[in-house]
C-alpha cells in the first residue's frame, strides 16, 4: 500500500505530466494557427494580384487617368464627327467646287502647301461664328474631300 506522501507525489507527477502535455498541445495549436493565418494572408495577397491582372488585362478595368484620357479622346472624336459633315456641306455649296476639288487633289498631303492648308484657306472647315477651324477637323475634311468623286 502506498502512503499518503507517495500518493500525493504521484498525483503531483501526473499533474505535471498533464500540464506539460497541455503546454505542448497549446504550442502546437499556436503553430498551426500561425501557419493558417500566414497561408490565408498570402492567399489574399496572391488572389488580389491575380484579380488585378485579370481585371486590368482582360476585364476592361482602367485607372482614373486612363479613363480621363479615353473620355477626352472620345469627346474630340465626337466633335470632329459632328463638324466634318458641316464642313463638307459648306464645300458642296461652293459654286466652284469641281475646280477646287481638282486643285485639292493635285496637292500633297504634307509639306508647305498641303491639302489641309488649302481647305483652311477656303474656309470650308471654319464653323459659323468662329474665326479659325480646328486642325483635326481640317485634316479630316481634306481626307474626306479626297474620297469624293465628281
């Protein structure tokens, strides 16, 4: 039979063993949780990068600056699309349009005395109420007049 002192020592030893096991289990749980959190954070970071690559590369996402540039370009194109037909109509109302078109077709598309300068001098691309035409409108009018068949 065991004495009270022996039983007490055995209980203390078992308690110490239990505490050691619990401490090791707690340390293991902390390691596992740390690994899970690390894995989760890396997963979020990689997922965000992949989402951005897909979004910007294939999804049509753009930055604010790019959107602003696109909007300005679209506005310019819209203005040109609206003004060029007016300029062509002004050309069509010119009584000497056939002769002037022949002169225009003889000119080069670039250089000192070019098609755009000719269109600008004729005033076809100058909108009513304005003193001078927009350069892009002049270029587009010259291009479209070159396509006319008379």
